[in-house]
């Protein structure tokens, strides 16, 4: 009986935390504070692509807008976001750099490559082997998107499937000249 009571209290505490946790019950937008602070200027990172090639994000950060999606093969919300991100990349890809950040939870580069072979994305997928990028951007979950403006400042963060990535990019991307 005592164990059952502890289990119920523990379950109730977990449920309360899930209800109260920011963004856990649905959409988080640029107006809802999640992850890295808007206006922050994160330092560029050097990562590897899922093919093992070195990618220095200093080539993009502070030079042109950047979209980062924290992603996993097993993430249904990432799958749901794929058409929106593909449309954004198609519209803004000449002026914005897009990167997927494959988190190292429940997957490895080989599994990511296999997944992308049958479900391709129109932008490079980078491998966050040790979770450094996930921690640096304070990514609360997969389907988390960070957009940096051309000065390298965080201009948007969002999570879940109901994000307005196109709208966020329209607000920060300069029209073509």
C-alpha cells in the first residue's frame, strides 16, 4: 500500500511538471520564452556533417541569417515541420543558411544517413555528438528552431509543429537586391 501511494504521488508530480513546463502543452513561439534568450549572440561552432565533414558555422553566424532545427529521426514533430522548413528554404535559401542539428539521443550518424536517404531534407544535417550545441542553445526538445539574424543575434525560437518560420524569416531577411 505504501509503495502504491508513493507511485501515485510521483505520478502526480510528473503530471504537474508536464502541465507547468513551458511549451509542454503545445506551441511555443517567439513570444514564449524557451531555450536561448532572444537577442543573445551565440558563438559560432564547429561541427561535423553526418558524412563526417567539418562544418564551421562561423562562415554563416553574423554574416547572414541562420535557421537551426534540433532534429531526430524518431521525432514526429520534426517530420511534421519538414514541409514548412522545405518551403522556407526554397523561398529564402539564397539569403539564409539552414542546418539541421541531429541530436545524439536514440540515433547515430549511420541511422541519420539511412533515414535521410528515404526522407531527404533540402539542407545539411549536422551531428551534435556530445550535446554541446543542444546545451549551448538550451534546446528543450527536438522540433526546436532557432533563427539568428544577419548580425548573429537570436531573433526567433520556437518548438512544436505550429511555428511560423516563414513569418519569422520575413521579419528579419532583407529583400533581394
